[in-house]
């Protein structure tokens, strides 16, 4: 007769399971937060719907929805990877959440990986909703979706690095104000709602070097014009990603 051993076996869960569990918690926290929901879903959908139906802007020819849909996709990436992540991480740092989570078996690298997975998960939800609304308004994307996905990945890396850099160096209140201000400024000058050709020639090179402009221009070239993967936006986004993430690894303060 065998005896079953019901004694506890303490120990940490496998690393992938811990990362997935934390990523799920991060996604639920994002979607339950009213401000996060406003930034990530409501504002992009309202901008796409309102400006596509109302003749409020001159997009330089062509249908407004064809111009706006790729820009709103880029805005959705920025809202999650940069603005939302910067604000949430800033207040987690202020209240000591990051310090406590970093001391758990998950580890700090696991926590960052979970945050990255959470951002990617929310972006998938955003993309599905924005594309569905765009299709309902008559948008018919073309070109390589693999190229578009690569641009989104690079944009996510660039904006995540910038968001974490802000959250890891500024006070939470300053991060909140700065992240929202940057969001509004880039919405206006990043080619999301207005063509960069509408701006004076002297400032266009500066605007084109912004990550939101590179992502918007790249997505518009691929999804609206059916072009091949645009190398200049790829290079701009890759440069922002490398520099910002390198600075995060050196300067991020956990407490």
C-alpha cells in the first residue's frame, strides 16, 4: 500500500508562468483605469470617426479615412506604449510597487518583460478596434501587413523606452503632466491628423525625425499606398528605440 505525500512543495512558479500572470494583471489594470481607457481606445476611435465623417481637415487629396486610419493606429501605439505606460509606471514607482515587485521571484527583468507583453496585448486590442472602425468607414488597407507589424514593433520599442525613461527619472506628478503634454503636442505635429506638408519647410526635418511622425508616415505608406517597407521610418524608429532603451537601462530608478 502506497502513501500519498501531501506535504507542501514551496518554490517559485516557472518564469514564463510568472511573466504571463503579471502581464495579465497589467492588462486588466490598464483596461479598468478610466484615464487609460480614454487614451488607448476612446480618443483614437472618436478622432477616426469624427474627422473621417466631418470635413474639418484638408488631407491634401484622397479620402480622409485613408489618411487618418494609419495615423490613428500610430496614435494608439503611442498612447499605450508611451503615455499610459509612463503614467502607470511613474505612480507604481512612487508608491513602492516596483520596488516590492522587483524583490519577488519574478525579478526586475521579468517585471519589465511582463510590462512589454501587456503593452503588446493592449495594442492588439486597439488594432482590432481601430481597423474594424476604419473598415466600417470605408477604409480598405493594402500592402504588406508584415511590414506594418514590423513598424508597430519598432514604434512600440521606441515609445516604451521613452515612457520608461520619463517614469524612471521624473516624479510621478511631473510624469503625469509631461506625458499628457507630449501626447497632445505629438498629436498635433506628428502627422496624425494633419499632413506634415502643411507645416513650414524649415521645421519639417525636425518633425519627420519624431517617432510618431516616422510611425505614421511608415504605416501610411504601407497600408494606404501599398508601398514596400519604408527604410527611413524604420531607421528613425530603430534609432529612437536603441537610444531610449539604452538610457533606461542606465538611469531608471526603482525607488
